[in-house]
């Protein structure tokens, strides 16, 4: 499990270490990297945005590649960076199983957002993805990393931010780094091809 809250920032003796850590993560979030590398980097990214990240499929042999529990919101994440044209029925089936696993494992939490991390946002005709599935494309990931870089710079230049929860939350809001921002700011709709 990759733990949450922005306490990770305080672990650095030199705050510039936080920038270096994010740069390292950015390299591992390249969509041409092996899937295991990307899945682990997505788990670690959760911590940087203040979410709890885990890798249920790796840890328990079932569930999604990645799971973010972020405040009251949950994100069931499948990494499909190897797909270069469309997403397939097999991918949709895997995502549906992951959502069912979530419902069994977290019966009291509200419905999660299904997210596919991929280079493409189209699904093959009749692939059968759950409605409202979103796609985190490379440009969305870049926007998220840039927003995090801005937040880290703000935390470095204003040490009081890390001590004041409300000020930090306001800054996270201004950089669109709260759970409510993730879907509209960083992801796009998964579109099913009609042919």
C-alpha cells in the first residue's frame, strides 16, 4: 500500500528532494514503460496527491491494477498502455471484474470511477465497457504531474503550507489537485467505435 496525505513531503531533509522524487516518478510513468513499472508508479503517485494507493491484483491476485481511495472518492484503475489502436472486449471484462471486486471489498463506499490508463481513448465496437469509464491519456498524466510540480514549488516557497491543513487544501484546490478535479481535469470519456 502506498500511504496517503501529504506527509511524504516532510520526509525530505531538503525540500528539493521532493522535486527530484517527482521527476523520478515522471520517468516511470512514461506510457512506453513495462506495465509493472507503470502500475507501481501509479500507486506511488496516489501518495503525492493525498490518496491511498494500492495494487490489489498484485497483492491479492484479484481486483484492479491500481486502486486509489481519495477522500470519499474511489478510483478503480486498469493500466492498458500497451493498447495502441483501441480497447478490447477482454479489457472491458477485466474492468467489470475489478468493479465487482471493489463492490465486494468496499460495500460501504460509494460507486468508484472506472479509469483506464492508456494512449488511446477508443474502444472496439461492442467492447462492452462500463458506462462512464474514463481514460487517463499521456497528456492528462502530464497535466497532473505539472500541477503536482506547482504544488510542490508552492510548498517549498511557503513552509507554513505544510503546517496548515486548510491553507494546503486551498492550494490543492487552486492547482486542481482534489478528488473532485480528477475526472474533469485529467481524464476523458472512453468512446466506443460504431463500426
